[in-house]
């Protein structure tokens, strides 16, 4: 089974802090994604990566950056956390060119910024 | 712009009945769709997928129907059980484009 893990299930930070959210997948997937999930809005794509050291902006990249130094690990960074970034953050991975295009999700990190 | 949406925010269903959850999409180029189940406090779980060259696909107690003419898909859950209580949402993509996700329908199973 595909496993996507995220470093924290719950996180509470203060405004202005730098926040790191880590995601690791064990299926050698090329593509990895960071989404945020807010009530009534569905999942919104923040950043994605198709390969090591590659990154692409999603629909809402402002206030975020990412790092992909190794194929299995994709980190989301909030440079200076704000209360508007309180949300559920979901990491996903998928394989390129496989018989299925399914994205597999981690358990999520619920971040609260005070 | 592109959008994927569900018709109802909450669906209440009696245990043992069948559930039908609907989803509409706007991009006629969308050719791959997934239904996810998300239980409280957990990440989304893959349920079933369907490609645009199919109208129907069946899994264990679940069936997805795709109507490309009206850009609509549905998820049917047979003999709904308490463990089916969750938020269900659809996702669609065109080729290798980004997935567009619906906001979700909360399914509440009553005894």
C-alpha cells in the first residue's frame, strides 16, 4: 500500500513564526503536492513538484515556499505565519505514467496560527 | 474558470439504504475522475476512479456513473453502513493537468 506520512497531525504556532510541514512518501512517486483544505472551499493547490529540486506554483502560492531535496520528501514552508494560514494542510503523491493517475494523500496537518 | 462541485453539502441516509452523491464539472476536457472519502480528522482516502471512456465502474458496494453529455458524475453506495459516515468529494482532471476538487458532501448515516 502507498504510504504518505506528514510530520505533525496538529500544530499551533504564533503569528510571524516560520513553520515547516514535512511530507514523506514511500512509493518512489515522482509527483508530490501540497494542498490546503478549508470548509466549503475544497482542496486548493499550493505548490507541486514533478522531480527533485523542481517546484511549480499552484493556485495559492502566496506566503508559502517548498523544498524537495530528496525524491521521497516534500516540505512546505510558511515563511512568516499569519492567522489566515490556519487550515488543514494535505500532502499528496502520485506516480507518473502508471496505470492509475490516483493521488494518494497523507493524514493531514491541522495548523492553527494564533 | 474550471470548477468541480457537489450538489448538496449534507446527505442524511438511513442505515441499509442506498446513498447517491452527485458531482458536476465544468471542463469538458476532463477525462479522469476520482471519488475520495474523508473521515473526521483524517486525510482523503481513494474510493474509486473512472476514465472518460467509461460510463460506469463498480467496486465493492460502490458504483460511479459518468455522464459526459451533461458533465455529471455520481457515487452510489449500496446498503449504507455507519462506517460510511464521512465527507465524500470528487476530483477531476484533464490529461496531466491539475486536479480540480469539489467541496464535499457530508454523509450522515442514521440508525
